[in-house]
C-alpha cells in the first residue's frame, strides 16, 4: 500500500509524523509531500531535525498568495505528482489550503482520501479554515476524528458510519513522544525563566493581529495580566512587524519564534497560556496547563469540556477577568480518552485493514 501524506505548515508535520511512522511499521510505503505553502528553509530544517522527521520525498514549492491563488497553484502542482506516484490513498491533515487542494485533486482522480482531524467545526464561516475543513470532509473516504464531539458532528451531517473513525489526536502522539526531550532543552535557563513563574502568549490569527484596534485592545489586556503574572510572547516574524510601535507593557517579554521542543517546554512551565491557536489548546490540555483561548469560538470544544481550556473571547475586560480567575484557581488537569500517543497506529491499522477491499466512494449525505 502506498500512501501520500501531504503537509504544508509546521503543525501539519507534527500530525503527519506519527502516521508516517505507523504506516511504515505496517509495511506500507509512506510518501511525504511538502507543498511549500509555508516555507522557510532554515526554520524547516531545524524543525525536521527536532521532530526526527525524514526529508520530504517531494517538494511542490507553492509559496504564499491569496487563498484563491494558493489553492489553484497547489492543485496544479499536485496533480502531475499524483499521476506519477500512483498512490492508493492520499492522506491530508488539518485545515490549511493544502489540505483542501490536495484532497480535491485526489478525489477528482478517483484516489481515496483520508482526512486526519475530520469533523472539527467552529461554525464560523468567516474563517477560511472552516471552509477547508467542511469541504475536505465532504470529499474524503476516511474521516479520522480526534474526539467524540468531532464524531458527533460528522454523524449529524449524515456521513456513513463506515467512513468515520475515532482515532484520537495525532498531535498528542508527537507531544508525548518528545516531552522528555523538550524538558531537557534548557530553554528556561537560557531565558532566565522560572517554571511556574510566567505566562505564555501566542497570537497569529489575522482577526486578532491584522486589526490595529483589536491588537491594541488585546495588548492592553495582556499588560494588565502581566502585572499579576509576567508574560513571555514568542512572536512570529509576521506578527512582530505588526507589533512595531505598539504600546507594550515592560512585563511582557518578546522573544523570537521558538522551536518545537523549546515551545513545548515553555508551555509545560507556564502558569497560564493565552493563545488563538487550535493546536496550543490541545497541547496545554495534555500538559495540564490552564489555557485561555482569545477567540469567540473554537473547533476544539473537548479542550473545554474535558481539558484545561477556557474560551475567553477578545473583549479586554473579559480576557483579564478570565486570566485572574484561572491564576487564582487553576482547572484540574485532565485528558480526553484516546489522547494517549497511539492515534497514528489506529489510523494506519484502518488503512492497512481496508487495503485491497472494494469500498464505496463518498455518496450523497443522509
């Protein structure tokens, strides 16, 4: 069995790694495709080394652009590769433009599509990621859901039972496999931090950082929180440009984007994490660290109902109040079922068991 595994951005590679490893343990051939949707050679090389992930077999080099431009270039670049490699399955992860584009190409070519992280729904159609999630699920043969709420979403939307598989969370596989290494990086000593003595901030979503008024309001809220708990803010280069000239509390320390292992260590040592990232909501839940999500919605509600996450919104007073509440009374550590480090094995087992069997393609929803 030959499975093309598509990845574009750093979180995709965290999700692909355990599936690739598990596929190869079953004797399947995993073909890793880096679309180049988000690509920096130096950052990618370090990231691959940290994950102990082999170099991609193919690099599409698509680069950035508008959603339409990028999706079109991805489809044009992926189609001839698909014809050349002739896989049995194309496996896509997450919700970026590469996820949708490569799923569409495979579906049109009659190749089975597997979507890892299927069924996640924010129900916010202003998010490009929500469009990508919903359409990718619609053309997929295998829907690998990370949590029971994602399974419930897929069932409610009418997908066949044989398409839906509760696999667990592949990002957790990667986190647990690397946690001991992360704890040994020495990042706290390098930054002069005491574990348990700081909060961690990540902001990258356009809705939060592209609007100067929204960004200024959030920075004001972070300044109030930093008076109670100093904050460390690893800043993506794009976000750093937007922060130039913005008023910033001296109790907020900006640092360059952290590598994967350093960032896991920083999360594990934080009193609280404030973020607009989906993946960080999951990682903090597994680490047992309080998380405040600076959004009005989340596609990962299980991190609230069975984890350490709180949906704080973006209104400054509400964010400050939520932070003070969790600092005074942190939520108990807990972890959803099947977030156990074996999601990749479950995915590989389903694909291996189904190899060579006749299978109906996606059909009209019930």
